[in-house]
């Protein structure tokens, strides 16, 4: 159940509330949210200044992508020191101020934890390299001799998620494993020092007062014994469909059980959220058994196209998968790794989640608004990504020269378009970087970005921002919406979804034509095309439109 408390989590003696079961959680990507010191890069001071905006938007919690000390080879997902803030983002005092201010505003703070790999500049890795083959420190990573007469071939055939081999050879001849960029060596989670270190890192941030952790690549920590070959030429196509020897191994669950015990030592209902790209929602359910994590991202939902039958199937499967483990379903449409949903839905279905084509922007925005209202009417917890409340499209035409996504460069520009959703967001209609900061922005913002700004949309009843504010206020007024485990499907024509919740009905027209239906009640909110007409007990639902009804 969604609850709003004046002073959540740490710094209080609050008892457990299960606040997270129906929470709306807003992802802040620190580089691109707000720049407090005018260097063109977002930071903690910028975030702190905008916390009242997030409180007024009506979210329950804020998840911060990594702000730790990092050489930024993968935008901070390459951590050199898990207990320090990168100077580009501020200091530990700034982090403390963000956490305290958030709590005073009634917002919870979830931080990103990156346990699968460190940076190659992490102290352990640098020392392991310096000490040479056979050093005990090398056992904390996956260092191995190569194959072939002179060890010139990698130890196995695994490919990096970012393209190219998953192994890099160091000058003394050993190879090390990196499922992502070469600057991101994978930890060896069989090693007790790695396990101890991460429990200690959890405690460090729990002592700082955070309300939870989003666990990066939660499915990747444990590798199949012996690191067996995959034996396929096209490994990246298998990802997400097949069980890989480096993903979703059963051994990961013991780690999360031990982390849950650490969280249990703390007051205030802190949570663990799995970023686990599993083949099915049923596999995701294993991560949220009662003694493991609290939530797992629902990437199956994110990947479903704008089609009533497909959406109904994934909603049913998600709710059914979570029921036996008593975890809330979660829903997400956008994050920092995928093309924004306003642009995905502007394109034909089946193109995946990394697009470089703008598509039909008006269509994409209409569908995005309808898709968001559908998501926010479902039982469970919903994740929003900064800027989606402004209806921002992905910036699909960034020049190659400004792109920083390491996967773009490793895949020769054929993949890795994640910079498009990471462009700093517009706060004001005019001015330097449209209110992002006073010193420009680390990725160029498109012309016209100011028309999409918070300032431009505030008070405009037809704006996407006001739609989000209204939706979140209604959700807050009806805690039953985020609670529960089921929806009651109602009869609806092909291409239309209709379901009932307590005192509430949601109707979604995913087709390109208006549809006439019996009106279920009184219109609460419309997302999509505003031309909803009700007459004599019937309603005409425009194309690509969701309506919330009070019944
Ligand atoms: O993402 C994990 C992951 O599997 C994604 O990399 C996804 O498959 C990819 O973005 C598609 O190109 C997490 C973080 O969210 C991502 O930003 C990091 O790059 C990655 O881990 C490595 O830490």
C-alpha cells in the first residue's frame, strides 16, 4: 500500500510499513538532471535543489543512478570507490544533504549498487594487476591464462554485452573477464572477500540513511562453474531468451539472502531492487522470494509493444508470477538504457529497445501518455525515468562525435544509442541549457527543448507534466490502485483493454481508430487524445487513448 510519511526511513524509529509495495519511484540520472555548479554536468547540489519539484510531482521515492568515484568509462557504472562520491557530482556531505532533505520532504532515496564489476581503477584491480600472475588479489576478479600455444586466445568464447570479446589480455599474459567494457572487470563472487566487502558497502550506505538499493546486473554476479563456452556465433541475440553461463545462475540467490539479512538489521523498511534481465517474469520471481529482494524490474513489460492482447498477456503473466512469492509486480516504460517510450511508441513495433529513428512524434507522445496512464493504474510499483513526465522524445540525431555510450564505440556505431535518453532535461523555456545549469550541458540539447520544459508545461492543463501530476495525485488519493495483486478484466472489443479496480475502471484503446463503448462511470483523467466524448451512457474512446473512470 502506498503511504506517505513525513519522515521516512533513517533518522526515525519508524516501524515497517511496506511503503514500497505500491510506490512510484522516479529515476534520477545525476549527470542529466540538474547542474548546481555550472560545469555542464549534473550533480548532487542540482538534485538537492530540485527535490521539491519531485515532491510536488507526487512520487514516493527517488532512485539515483551512480554518483560514486569513477573514471566514467560507463557513465559511473564503473565504480573506483564505492564509499566516495565522484568530485564531478559533489562530496559525501552533499549526499548526506540530499538524503536528509529528501526525508524531510517525505521522499525516500534508493541508491544504485554495482556489484557485478568494478572500475579497472578500483584499488583491488590496480593492485591485482601490479602484483602479477598468481597474486591472491587476482582471485577477486576472473584472471585466467589464455588458450592456444602461447595463451594468445581468450579463456572462453564469451562476448561482452557491449560488443567484442568479454576478455582482455594484460601485458603479463593473463586475461581478465569483463561482461561489459574492458574498464569494468567482473568480480569473482566465489571469493569470500568480495562477499564481505559488499555487505560492508551495504552497511555504509544504510548508515548514511538510504532507503534501498537498485542492484545493477543482479543476474550476473555468479558465473557457471568452469566458465564453459557458449558455442554460438551470435551470442548477443541469445541474451534475454536463453540461460547464459554468466546470467541468471542459481548461485546468485544466496548472495541476496545474505543481503536481506543485512537490511533486516536496520529500522525503516529498506529495500533491494533487482535489475535482472531474465528470460521470463517467472525467472524474475526467484529474485523476490520473501527472504531475498523486494522488487525486480519488469523488462518484459518494457519490451511489450502497443498492442492490447500483448499487454494483457504480460500484465497477467507478471501478476501471476509474483503471487506465489508475495512480491508486488513492478512496471517500467523507460530508463537510462533504452530509447524513451515516447520514441519507441512512435516507431513500428518489433525494433527492440535501442532505436535511432525519431518516428512519428505526435503518435509517439499520444501513445506514451496513454501507456503511462495504463501503467499507473496497475497494482504494484511503477518506475518513472526523469523527463518522461515532460513527454521528452529520445534525441535520435546526436552527432556520433558527442556520443559517450561505450557500447556505441565498441559496436562500431551499430548499437549503443543510450545517449539519446541521457540528454540533460529542460527546466526553463529560455536560458543557458534551458535551466539545466549555467554552464552548458555535457550532451547537446536539441533546439525546441525549451518548449518541453517544466516551466513551459506547468499550469498548462493539456501538458504531459500536468497529466503526470494529476495521475500521481489521483493515485495517491486512491491507495488501492497501487495495492492488490489482480485486476478484473472487463469485456472489451479487440484492441481495447478494460479492467476494474476498487471503485475504478481503466479503459485503453490501443488501436488507430476511435471505439465506442458503454461508459463505465465518470471520467477522472484522459491520457492520449483529449477528444473523449460521452453521451447517453456511451463513450467514444479516441485512438491511442487511456481513460481513468470513477465508478
Ligand atoms: O545494465 C545492464 C544491462 O544488461 C544493460 O546493459 C542492457 O543490456 C544494455 O544497456 C543494453 O545496451 C546496467 C546499467 O543499467 C547500464 O547502464 C550499465 O551500462 C550496465 O549495467 C553495466 O554496469
